[in-house]
């Protein structure tokens, strides 16, 4: 039995990495950013990955360079080392997923959890599933990696799952042409059967649009034109703007 109806995620605006404002010292994926989103009642989109000692932390980039000014990957550092680093020259540190869930439980709308692919995908999937079991709110998972989405189909079919995707030309240079096309067209959905597709703002492949016609939700990322993008999508992940909580309030 599914934990939530997929329609629970429809018509919602999701704050990308929390309701952050770097100019005001509220960095992305920080506890203050998630607290601000919860206080407003927005849905939230965030990213999880593992530290070297197996802690589930909330952080977007694979490397620490941009946000923490440290060269290296998140997974190469222990939780203690990661939490000594500061986010975007503020006093905020990288939060544990459990701490973020505690903050969001105080009023946030539906939660979208992106799992970042790496060498320890199964461990990340297992730990994320276990931590989410204690969360009292509405949630779903997503990933760019079709294998992670497939893991949830096999091991946690009760959890709503989504496939992240973007145009073929936007995938990393190391991804071969065939795989780019398969990922961009969400062809692995034949295997992992996602409940929704989270696609980059802009034109979508015909196959993705057909999936929507057949009942798969379409979520836009990352929007700065929430009113326009809401017309073409079932949900919108936004940043740098202040939409209403739901489509019905437009």
C-alpha cells in the first residue's frame, strides 16, 4: 500500500533547498532556510548524501568547493569535519538530515528528497528510507540515477518516487551520447515506474509529455517564473521568488 496518494504532491510550490537568501545570510540547504520554508508552509525540495562515516547529511553539490570553499567531495569527509565547515561564508554548517526533518515537521508542506548518486547508493537508500519512517509529514524521493529510483521500487514500493531528468545536452561531459538520450527521455521508467518526473524548466521530450497524459505527474525545476511554469506542470520547485503555497492561490 502506498504511504501517500501521488495527488498529495500536485499543485504545490516547493522551496528549492529551502527558502534561502544568500544575501541575508540564509544559505541554501541550511537549517535557517528550512525553518523559513516551514514557517511559510511551503513544500520543500532538498538533497541528501553520505559522509565518510555514514551520516546522512543535507547538501547539494558533489564537491565542497562552491559552498564551503574546501576542495574535495562530501563523501571523503567525516561528519565532524563537514560540520566544521561553513556554508557560503556564514556561521551555518551542513545539517544532518535528522535535524532538517525535525525543523520541517513543524509546518512544511510536502517534502521532496533527492538522493545524490555515488559509490554507496544502497547504503544511502537504506538509511534515507529508515530516517523518513520517523517523519510525520508527507514525503517522496527522487534521483537523477535511475538505479536509485529502481531501488525504491524494489525495496520501498510504498514510498512515492520520482525520476529527475533534463535535456540530453545538459548531462555531464562524461556521459555517452546514447545514455544521455535515454536519461533525457526517461526511458528507464520502463523499469523503475516513477510516480512523477521532475524535469528541468523548458521544452520536454514527447515521451515525457505522453507519460504525463498517462497519469505520471510532471514537476518543474528550478523555476523563477512560478506562474508561467505552473501552467505547464503539476508542481513547481522554485527559487529567488515568492509564490503562493498552492496553485489555487495564484
